[in-house]
């Protein structure tokens, strides 16, 4: 277990630029499943045939992470950029980033000494920030980067005690669970499709494509979700709590989870004594909604995480393990 | 490799910025600097305030080079039962740049991991969305350390854990204010060690500049110097109304103004011209915000000069300097001492 998470989180894959992640996953799962294919839009799908077949279950984890795109190369050699997905501007100041394949730079921010009065007391806008790659002119920068290049965070994966600290745990955590399930061998009656999907963070739309292709009977979106269990939020506002096991969602933005799937997940956890929690807030969305809109009932199971959508997020290993157990038990009962 | 000395400037910059050395806790980084400097000095010692002084003996006039070695940091001000702490800055931080950084909490038994957490957009209310980060709301998550409860105490130091990197001739790293100047002095010392000069040179790596504690003053007192060059950093590539833009990559600035001695400044400018070292002019009509004033008004007074390395993003977890500027600064220092009669 957790064989792939380090490499998965350290790969660069902002929405629309999932190629490295897809190639990595593909190389690791080939030979372990009955079929692997990539669709027109870049989704990677693996099929593990069941003992009896007939019913099809699809597990969805998105490969992309929040990041940025270069929008302009300025005269002074700096780069203007805009977010791919929801990134609060307050978490990106003075962070190391990689532009394109391997150009290192930082998101620079004016020295405190030079911010006067009102400037010091306000949150900067994206258009005011620049990436500094050390180039001193536009022509020098143009030799290394181009408008439209992706920009990723560079946080190194780290395990400390029972915790994992990394970038992009949302949703490489989900990808990792799918890979670990494939590795471990799922002994199910039904056919299981493992779908590693693209562009969730920029507004989920690709599940529609998958639905046309696969016509699954049931979908579970495997996510890494918010927690808020820190001193900045009163307990009643937390969405999950680290250490309490996988979060099972009953409803989120724009979607009430299929009652049948929700109940089944909860029953499975209870019967097998797997520690779990209900997601306590209905904020945020997942791919489940898009599947449901296309007529495929979908559930959501998530690893609780702190500080997602920032350069540095955090999960607990036992939560990961319990999420794995819940999914495996669930699949093997179908 | 540098073209005039054997120590690689980039490697030195990465090395000395990789060691945390907050004001009052400069021992480790000064130890590392001393290891390098002992090859280029006749004598190294520490002042009562902890500054490192290395000396190249000589029979002529006494000159000192001063760079502060401390950096800005944080202190633990509050510890919550569930494994979170709050901070306060030691030195001039902008709290806006520390969200989502990895940090080290320095306890008496070693350093522990921390991360400055930030509420994801999904959970923010309209009000939270508008909050400018400050010490009342920023927090450090230390729950991942199994022993945080036993080890972390109020008052423990916290430093941001960023690692420097090189991009061509540019270095991005923490604490380049003022380790870049420390490196310039090391390089100058290496150069002077091979030269036969009259002057006696004091290389001073001082403590507690960032909190106004000036370890430089006591070092000045002890060394009884006649000339002092303070090396610090200045804002590069920024528009300052009423001043010329100081450019990164175009050499150190030589400061003119009341904190410097006009004749000594002229000497430095002449040396720059003679040895083809690029410099920029920086006018400071008032206080310099450096150790220069303290050096100037010690004992019977010291003929001071202030040389600054252009640096961008000062006091942020990543600062930026040009390697060539650091090397030019070293040359300027070395030849300024060598030409003193």
C-alpha cells in the first residue's frame, strides 16, 4: 500500500496537462488488468473483469491538480499567469514553481518595506503577481517558456509520523487508491472500471464522455476532500476530521448522492468495522454530479485532507488505509 | 566556477542559505562560515555578542568588512491542545507571504516539521475570503510530529523551510539578506589571502541586525578599525519614486550620504574604476537601515562606506540575487583594502 503516492504527487499535472500522470499510471498498471485504454479526451480507463460479469462498477479519480497557466511574457522577463482551478491567491506568494517541463521560478512578491499603507493591508490580485524565472528580458524568457505553458507547485512528498505531506493529494490520493486496488487484486463478481480522469478542477465535464463509452451501472467518485479541523474554524463548521476514516458523502454542491449507494457504503463500513465518517458539509463538488446527470447513479468516498488547493496538503495514513479497505470490501460484495 | 577564485560562489550561496540562523541564534551558520574563513585568516574569534571576527594581519591601516549573518524568523506564541501553534515575527516579515510554507520549529532537542495551514476556498465564508493574513489567524500545524506535545514550548524559534536554487546567473534562496554579503566577504578574504597588502583586515560576520541589536558595534569596538565597509542588500529591479532604478546584474551599489565618509567613498569609486568593477550609485540622505551607523559611531569614529548587493523580494522566503553582483562586490572589497596605504 502507498506504493505510488510519492511519485504520483510529485508529478506535474495541472488541469489539461495530465500527460505525465497518465503515462506514469499506465506504465504501472499495464499487465495487472484485463484492458487498458485511453479515450479521445485523455481519460485513462482500466478494466478488471469480474468473476460473473454483467454488472459494471466505475471508480473515478481525477488525475489533474490545481495549478496555473502562463498568460503573458512581460518586457522585463517575468511571466503573468492565471489559475487552473480554484487557488486562493493568498497561498501562492513566494512559492517555488516549475513552468513547462523544467523551468524553475518563484512567484515573487514585493518586499514589505516597499508596500505602502493601503497596499500592505490588502490581498493582491492575480494580475499583479508575476513568476520570476531569472530572465532579465522578454526575449531571454521566450527562449525557455511560452504563453500557455502549465505551471505547477514543487512541494516534495514527505512522511512524518502518521501523516503524509504533499502537493496534489487532491486527487492523486484517489489515483493512488485505484492503483493500490489494482495492485492488490480486487476479487469482485462485477466488472470494475478504474477511470483516471482529466480536468476535474476546471469544472467537471468529461464524465459525460465516459458514460457514453462505458454505460456503467454504478459510479463511485474517489476524492480527497476538505477538513477544516484547525483553530480557524469552530468544530461545527468542520467538513471532516483527520483520523476518523474515509468520508462518505450524502450530498454536495448540485447533487444528492444516490440513497442506495450511500446506504450500501455505510452498511459495508459498519458491517466490516471500518472506521468512517459522514462528510459534515455539503460544500464543494465532485465528478459524481456529472455521472448522475447522465443517468449513472454515483456515490462519493473521500480521504479527509487539510489545506487542499494549496502548495501543501496533508492526510493521515490510517485514513488512507481505511478508505482502501472500505472500497475493496465494497467492490468484493458486488 | 568563478573566474577569479576557487570557491564556487553559487555553491557557497546555497550552502550558507541552507542553515537557519535567526537573530540571536547565529552560532551554526557562523560555525560554517568560520570553517571556510579559517583558511584565509591568521586568527578567528567570537565577540561577547557572538559575532565572528576573522583577521588578516597587516602593518598598515586597519579596515573592517561587516556583514550581518542573522535572518528574520518567528517565535511560538501560543500552543493549542490539538497540535496547532501561533507565531509572531522576529524581524520585519510580511505575514502575507508565509501561508502554505513548510517551517521548522526549533526545539531544544532538534527541529520538528510544521506547515502553515490555510483554509481551502470551499470552506471560506465571504468574510474569510477578504481577510488579509496576519498573526492572529495564521497557524502552524505540528500534529504530524508524534512528540510535538512534549517538545514544543512557547518561545521556540520557527524558520521557513525553503531551499535555494540556481537559474543561470540568478540565485533564489532564503536569507540572501544578508548571507549574500557574507559570501562576498568570504570571496574577498580568499582573494586577499593571496595578495601582499599593507592593511590589516577584519572580516566581521555579525549578529542581531534584523532586530536592531547590532552585533557589529561591539566587533567594531574590539577591532579598533579606522575604515569600515558595511555590506548589506538593497532593493533591486524595483521602481522607487525619485531614485534611479537599481538593477540586478549591474554590480553593487556604493552608497553616498551622511552615513558614509566622502573621502573613503571616493577611494572605493576610484578602485572600482581602476579595476573595471561595475557599480551603481545609491543616495541615502537619512538613516540607512543597516549596521553602518553603529560602526560609524564607535570609539573615536570610523570612516565608513556602505556597499549593497541588489536583491529582490527582500524578507520573503525566496529572495533573489545575481551571482555576478556578489562576485563584483567581493572584488570591490578586496581591491579597496589592497589599495589602502
